[in-house]
């Protein structure tokens, strides 16, 4: 699973932050990693010019699964760490739900009696 990490100009996207973010994504999505080709993470500070307010950090994660359209989630939080954790959890739930529905559809229907 390839992980791409991006930030806007208001968040310092250094190698330490990239490594921590990738570790969270890998740990959260590890069970599903064989089905995921890539994950893109984008962090932004939506309120950087005002420096007031809550939940101003936005994390968008987009996962690409083999043979399916990309799935994306967004999470807002007060800190980068909370935003990443929340988005990773949301993405895990969306992926589990999507893959569960696909498995249900692929099962053979019971015979008609």
C-alpha cells in the first residue's frame, strides 16, 4: 500500500509529521492493506489566518482499491494528530462497509425452492 502525504502551506509537512501520519494509516488499515493500492492524505488549516475557532484542521483521506472507484473521507479536529486519527478511523469504517457489501453481492444466492 502506497501512502502519499500532502499539506497546505499553513501546516509544516516535515518528514516527522509524514512518518507519524503514515504510521497511523498503516496501523489503522493494516487488516485491509492487501485490498488497498494507495492512500492519499491531505492536511489543511482552514482557519490559519484568524487563529481562532475550533476544529480548524481538516484531514482528507482517499483510498484506492483494486477495481473500484476511490473512496474519500474528511475529518475536522483541533489538532493535526486528532484530525489524522479521526480520518483514518472513518476511512477504515467506509472500507469495511464497502468491502462487506461487495462480498455479500459476490456470494451465490440461495437456491429457489
